[in-house]
């Protein structure tokens, strides 16, 4: 896995954190941290798209954020556990992994900068 894919994963984790922050922020400090996380996730995402396909990167970014947010809500904040929800998360993750497996790295192609 190259550096750009690590950036996508990191941006997805930040997205998961700010999504949780949107729901649970209740004071100016929490809202400020949430805003910083939003900014950082998109800056990192944009950096990764310089050499990776935007469509795949964005799908993986949102998939990580979506699945991670649901898992955090269940494990940390006591959201009701639902087998159907978990099954759909597994389906989402398999789609994200499938996209990663079929996407070629354009930074290795001739003429890419």
C-alpha cells in the first residue's frame, strides 16, 4: 500500500471522528475541534487525489467514514445493535475493498506527476 492510500484511510478516520462530532458537540471547543477535523480530512483527501482516481478515493473515504461512524455509535455511545445494520456495514466494507482491489495506481503510470 502506497502513501496515498494511507492518506485516504487517515482522511476516512478523520471523517468518522468529525461525523461523530457533528452529533455530539455541545460547546464551542467541541465545535472548533469538529471544524478542524473537517478541514484536515478534506485537505488530506485532496492531497491523495493528486495521484489516485477521485471517484474511488471518495467512495473509500465515505465508506470508511460511514462504517466507522456506525461502529463508534454502537460501541461508544450505546446505539442499538442491529444485525441488519452490521450486515449492511459488511457489504459496504466489501464494496470499498473491492474498489481498492480493482483500482490501478495512476502515480506509477508514465507521464504522471
